[in-house]
């Protein structure tokens, strides 16, 4: 099996992280008391990676109806296992440190009581791991690990980089296709001076834990969208039968983007600077709507940032997979 060397990109509400280690700090549920209890013992850990659900909760996986194994991060696994209605067993979501904390009373005394224990069995006490900003409940994270180099971009900084816009067709599987004009930073420009010479690709993470691998250079696999290099010119297709505005129940493409009014059927979609994978910040001139996790554990909203590649194999809008 070929091992891929990648960097990670976390798409978050406030900034873009380009790193090999992604941390979600200071995420607390409303009414949750355990983070405050932990910080009362270790106040210097506020804002670090230990100041999050990952301190006590673990990720997990399940097999879906198609036989595919779905891996979930700690937050998603807790929602999946414990449930939004707290109908599950919270112990099933806890890592060894979290379970020890709960067993010892779930208070400041419990935090102190397990300080000299080695909850995850990696050879380092919990106190030593916490001092080193390592997870005391994860045996793969210990003081010998070195934090990888990282770069953080705010939206203001991203907007200072030369902006690139593209009109493109977005193909979806279970909902209607749509044309839109996205603008933001070309990924090759963003990563050109950041990426290590030995890297072969990037991994993009969304706030709900979904991840996607992208090779750096063109790959014959039609499912792999590359970072460096241009994409082929496409053609604009308009079909009255497909137009959801004219056929709300049977149509399959949304042509409501303002840019569509300047296009004619059969027109070639190309750009002098080339069609590129884009870190989108705006859609049709407006900032992307920040994603919000809904009760179905899915994201509503595609922003505030989104990786959007042009079509690798250009074609027309097509009907969704659930269509008769």
C-alpha cells in the first residue's frame, strides 16, 4: 500500500489552519461543567488543545447501511452514540482519562486524584502529559511527540491575497445541481510556499469531522481532485426541463446565480489564468454562510470557507441519485 504524506487543512469559522496537527480548543457545550472543573486545577491550559471535548471523549466508528465504515471524531461520536436526547450511555463516548475522571467523582478532587495515574497506559502520568499539552486519554499522543509546523490565516489575511473567481457547475449526489460564481484564493497560490517538498497531498477537514484527501498533482482516479495544475475548460449547459425554477418538482438544476443571465447554452467556461481548485470565501459576491450543525448531525450552510474544484470530467447537470 502506498502511504501518502499530507498536510491538513481545517476549515473553521474564524481561520484557516495549515498544519499536520489539527486542534479544536475551547469548545464547550452550554451548561457543561467539566471544562471549568479541569481548568480550576490546570488554569494554564485554557485555550490549549486540552480545553476541549477531546480531553475526555474519544472518537469511534460504525458501519453504515452500505457496509462502509464511517469514522467519527469525538464530538460526532458522542452525538451519534449518546444522542442529542441523552438516550445513550455516556461511558461509551469516554476515553480512559474521561472514564477515570467520572469514576472518581467528576469534580476537582477527581482531577487531582488521577493526576499521578497513567490512564492511557503510554508510560507517562496524566500530570506529565497535561503539562506537555498531550492528551492523557490517548496512548498515541505523548510528550515525545513534536508539534508540526503550522500556519494560521484569518479571513482578513486571505482577502489580501490575490483573489481568483470562477463560474462553475456544482454537481451534487442527492440534491439539485447548481451553477455559481465562487471567489477566493487559488489553492496552488495559497500552498505554494508552505507545503513541504515531500508532501503528496492535502487533507481537508470540515467542522463536522468530514475529511477529503486531495493529491497535489493530477491523478487518473476521477474521484481525486488535484491542488496544483489547471482543470479543463467546461461548457455551460442550459436545459429548460432541468431548470428547477420552471419545473419545481421534476427539475434538477438551479440556474438562479446572477452570472447565469450572461451565459448562453453551449458557451465555453474558461479563464485566462486557468481553472483552479479554489478556497472559496464568497459565492455570487456574498460571503459564504457559516455552517451550523443541525439536529440530523449535518451541516447547514457551506461556509465560511469551502474547497471548490472545477469539474475534472466536464459534463452537463444531471439528475440526483434518488431520482426515478
